[in-house]
C-alpha cells in the first residue's frame, strides 16, 4: 500500500496497462517529453519509448480521429485532450464517430479507446478551461463515461477503461490532481458501471461525482456533527453505464436524495438521475429530490467568484439541513 | 486574388505509354470495375425515381475512374475510407452490387441491414472501413489506421477519398500535418469535381487546386492528375502505394473529375454553366477507357461481353433487393455497445 497523489495515479494507471499490453499506445499534446501540462504523465516516455508515447501537434481532431483509426484496426489507444473544454473543437469524434461506427456498420467496426481529459473548476482558469462537461458525453448513446474521485479509482477505472471494448471518456478532475490517497500495491482493475457508497447513513442520500465527492463527504461530517443528520454519500463514479441499483437502493433506505453536480444546472447529470428516481422510486421518497449545481452561468476566473458558484461544503450542508428540517 | 479553376477537362496523354505494361487482365478489371460502378449508380438513380431508394444518395456517375484506379492498384489488406459519396469505392473493393443496392433500398440484404444507409457503406472484410458523412472526419481516422500499420510493422496502406469541399475544413489540414510529421502510410485522394455541393469550389477557395496547391504546406509533392483516365489514376496510385509501403510517408493526390449528376438526390444541378456537362461527357471515363481497350487490341465482342455481364449482375441484384424484406426490427437494439446490446444502466 502506498500513498499516491491523484496526479501520480494517472501515470501509474497508464503504465500498468502499457506494461501489460503492447497494443496500448498513448498520445496527446505535451504528454511525452514534458510529462503533461498537469504532470500526470511524467516518466511514461522514458519507460515505454517514443513509439508508444507520442507528442502530437495541437490538433484535437487529428488526435481523436487517429485514436479511432488505430482502435478500429487493432490498437488500444489512450488519447489525451488537455482540457475537457477542448472537446468542443473535436466533438465530431465524440458525438458522431466513436459512438456510432459500431451501430451504423451493423457490428462490423469496433472502437476500443480511452480519451483522458482534465475536467472541472477550481484553478481560476476562467470560462474556457474550467468546465465540467461530463454531461456532454453522457448524452450520447454508444459512449461510456467515467469520472474518478480518488487515486485508487484513477488506477482501477483507467485500467477498466483501457480493457473495455467500447469508447470510454475518462474525466480527471484538475482540482483533485494534488490530493492523496492510499493505493494498494500490484495490479488494480476496477469495474465500469459501479457506484460506491463512500459513507453510509440513514437520513439522506447524497449523489456526487469527482471533486464533489470529497465536498459531499465533508458536508456529511458537518451535518452529523452539527445537526445530527446522518447522510449516505454515493460516489457515482460512472455515468455510463449507470449503477442505478446502488443509487435506487440507497434512496430506498434513506428516503431523501440530493445530487451535487459541478456542471451548470440545465441538463446536468443529476437531472437524469433525479428523473430515474422519480420514475422508479417515487414512493420511497419522503420529500422532493434536490439538485445542488453550479448556476447556469459561464465560469468566472476570479477566485472569490469561482468559489461562490461551485457547490461548496457550506452550500451542500445548508441545503441538506434546510430541506430535511422543512 | 484567387484564380478561377479551369473548368475544362484536364487533357492527359491518352494511351501514351502511361500504363502500357499492366497487362490485359488488369486493364479489363479496370474497365469492369468502372462499368459496374456506372451501372449500379445509374440503377440507384432509377430506383430512386421509383421511390425504392429512400433517404438521400450521392452518386459517383462520371467519377468512376478514381475509384477503379485506386482500388485495382490496391493489395488485399489495404484499407479504404470513404465519404457519403462512397458507393463507388465500396463497389470497387469487390462488395456485391446486391449488398450496396440492398442498403440503399433499406432491405434486410443490405450491407448493414439498414442501420447505416447510403452514406455509411462499410464492409470490413473487403477493407472498406466505413463511409463518413461528416466532411473531413475520416482523414484523421485514416491516419490512425496508418499509425497502427506503422506501429505494428504491417505493410498495408490506408487510402482516404474525399471531395474538393473537404480541403477547406480543419480536419483536412490537421490530418495532413499529422500524417506528414509521422510519415504515415496513408494516401489522401481528393476527387475534385469542381463543385463542393452547389457552389463552385473555385468561388470559395484561395488557390486554384484546392488540394494540390496546399501540398507544399505539408512538405508534400504537388500532384494533379486526370481523374477520368483510369490508367493515369492507376499509375499514380501505384506510385503512392509504393511510397507508403517504403516508409516514405503520405501522398496527397488531386484527381480532376466531374460528377454527371447533382450533389445528392435533391439537386438538379441547375447551377452549371451551359455546355459544361456536355464537354465533360466528351471526357467520360467509361468512354475513354472503352477506346483505350480497343487501342490495346481488345475486340468489341469482349468489351460488350463485360458490359452485358455487368448489366446482368445489376439486374439480378435489383430483383433480389426488390424481393428482400425490410430489416428485422430486433437489430434496432443491437451493437450500440460491444456486448452486442444497448444497455446503459443496470
């Protein structure tokens, strides 16, 4: 067991899979010699050489298109898009190409690839380098969508993504890169489509993803200590496939549900989860489902503003407390 | 100031030693392939008028020599990446007329049983790795297939066909740079038929030859050829395949050609200047190659036999497609994911 940063866990996860399978190659902007702009890929070039770990031009369409062509003809590429905001310049591959080729070809083509990307706010980068866009990927049939919240999950879910036969969009959170956690020694392979109950509780379920998981956990501790409210926190981990059994099971026990989403309000992933819960667990609920989101505005750069708009521990705590005492 | 492109057919050295050494068998294959495309595309058009081909369709009537020349010069294992105007390239790789027409007619005997349609013809077993309906999308994808060949030390070449309109989209430029920097075994084939959809390419492009005049920006040779002469295309293609297989990197080839029909079924092509279509029909690829065969001593009965056999095949395919049932509805739910199904939740 070693304590690793989320950042180092990325390199460890990629290295684990590249060492296992020579068909895994990795490319993106500044990922090889520079070790990544977030230093998530340091040492991979030295370990696996320039044929397998390649710097690309700033050409997001070429990066994703090449990953797809390599995947459909036998490789298992990992492509990095430096900031998830840049999906907007290569969205054709994410929306039209990766997820549809198998279906349109009546099963003749395959697309086993992973797109890793740095998602989320907290770095004061402003509206074009801070967004949480996992909902952009979630809405497209044919993709799988994962967003780990801990170093251990980074390694395990990345391994699962690389081994998965479908295109997987892997959202790393920029503000988690420096966080630390215990990671077991040896090979770790997790399972896509599984949520995890990271705190058990009986009074309410909080559904969270990525950076919102540690915030939900902090809020749960505060709610317990200050208000005697015992929250269950579910790390959703995988938006597609979605572990509705774990989610609905938790709601059936606690009878209240809150989502904590970093993406802006309209069509955030929590809306879909709340809709499923309303459809299938309506009579388990003792009160309305509540979504805690970033408001429907572009993200500001200044720290005092960015801090206010993201769901904070204070806001989560206060929202849950008020709802349960109403 | 952009120069207007020449609207006249490119003149080439017809039969002037360009492809004298390929032998009769290959020459007949070039002709048979072109005639198959012509007959199948004409049939698709006719079926359309009978409302038996639904949706849209983009024909390659007049552009048969590009598909035939590149396909006949390929080796088994080489990969084709096509656009929505991809019937010709699919047929040229040996996919049956029945499977192509079946897909256009949305029948259960279609290539993808109606799940793809006219714009997405795919036959992986023939090396047709998809037809892509978003302009430019498949150039980077072809780069990726070529990257795999290079990485695994495999000797196949990826060939990417696209129209003149593609040369003004970002993915074209990204892919060319990417392929050139990594010396990938990929060939980019621009079929310049003078019109993107309805607008002449020359009206909206800063250079006369939209592909070839950009080649220098990527350190590539400027290549413009007569795309209506299958011998010229074949010879150009063969040189590019050799270059790719020798590890010398990509080629960008602009084939001058002309589509006899509109952009798609909805387009009567009224925007053409008077006489242009007629001039190009004088430079029709089938006409050129029929004469070429005669120059090389192929007798009229042998040529007519090829033509009637193709017609018989297309007629038989048409009847089979008309008799075929629509796709089974259970396949709606298959192959969204690799497990064969569509489940997004437990």
